């Protein structure tokens, strides 16, 4: 499997680290916004072809699939371009920053029949997989999810502390993780409400947001998001259920008393990004629809579109 990676930033390197552990995979091309920093990443990972133009890579015959780690506003257009070029594509979350664009990507996937998967990593983190397996076994049912997604990002910098060329978004990026995960664990979302705080004068986005969700099973979710939080960073999920309470922090899991739960045997890796990439590659090889395919996460973007209308 010959992979191209578009986006040589902090998250792109996480994918490259995961791909190293997957048998039969070679990264043959890397695409970045600036040539020199991209060359450095290529040298670090032994990638032979470097470019600043996605179309140049899409024209190559040594690329079977593309992983997109580019700015949010490019995702839908680039995913469609990859499929138009006959390449399978894994597009990092979010699939798009609008409901019409999400619909366009799904239409292209149906037209081409190619694998199109979205990076909804929470479906793959061992912590959330453990909970999902208990739900499927009938041993646990979600009554409420309480989720905090907190960052300190009053300036436009990425996870490596470097200036960003684009603006991140609490609704279309960070809320997408939880909206999809809640539906994955508790059923289709039938009610959703949102409010946001003041718009940042320079970044042009709300720095604080609150979202409430209800699923068809009656479960509820409260999601708090902030770019103003000067404290522990990341997303913390509390599952309150009918038989247990779980707190998930990325790949780790504890119970309601903060006692660790061993999730090392849930999957072949403890790295959610690697497990995500393994699923993408396995789905292509096996000719099947992957978990977090554009079709399977599609309803998340319907909900985000409805919430955006509420926020005005």
C-alpha cells in the first residue's frame, strides 16, 4: 500500500509515526504548504517525493491512497480531488466545515466507489473502544456523557507551538469528535442545542461554546469547549451509565473512582491514530466500508449544520 500524506504539520507526523508500524505500507509522497519544512519531515521519515502541490502527487502512479492533514477549509475539496484522481482517501476530522460540502463528498464516494474515511479518532481510541464493546455486549448503556474540550489558544498556533496558516474552529473541528462519538455510543442524535461566547477580535471565532445533545435512546450529552482554558489541555469524557461510570482521556480509561482500567488488550496498539490508519488500510485491502467511513460519520455533519444555524 503506497500512501501520500498531505499536511506535514504536527498531526501529519502523528500519522507518519503510526504508519511506520503497519506492515506493507510505504509513504511515497509528502505534500506541504512550504517546501523547506516539508523536506525536513521527508528526510526524517525517508520519504522520496516532496511537493507543495497536491495535484502533482495525485498524478503519480506510485500512490494508492492519500491521507489529508491539511487545514479544515480544504478538506472537502481535496477529498473530492483525490477520488477524482482514483485515489482512496482518509481525510482528517472534520470532513468539511459546511453541511453542503459534506453532502458533496459523500456523493463523490458513492459515484467512485473508492474508500473515503474520516479521521474520527475517538472511534479508535482503546478507551472508547472498551466502552463500545461493553455497549455492544449489552453490559453498559450510556445515560449521560459529560465532555470537556479545552485548549489555550488565544493566538493562532498549532500543537507544536508554531504559527498556523489557518484558524481552527470549536464547532466544525473539536465538537465533531464528540457529536460523532455520542451517536456512536448512544444512538442517532434527535435533538441538539448550542450557544457560544464572544467572538475573538483577531481570530474571528468564538473562543467558548456549550452544546447539548439527546439521542434516540434518551441519553443526553453536555459538551463544553474553550480556547481560553489555561490549564490541562485536551478532551475529557465522562460516561455515566446504568452499570458503571467511565472517564476517558484519549487512549486511557479509568472508572468513576479514578481507578485505572487496563485497555492494553482492546486492540493491536494503544495508539488511536495508528489504529485509525490500520482500519483505513485494512478496509482498502478488504474492499469494505471502514469504521468512520464518510457514510458512517455523515449524520454528525447534519447535526453540526443544524447547530451552526442556531449560532447564527
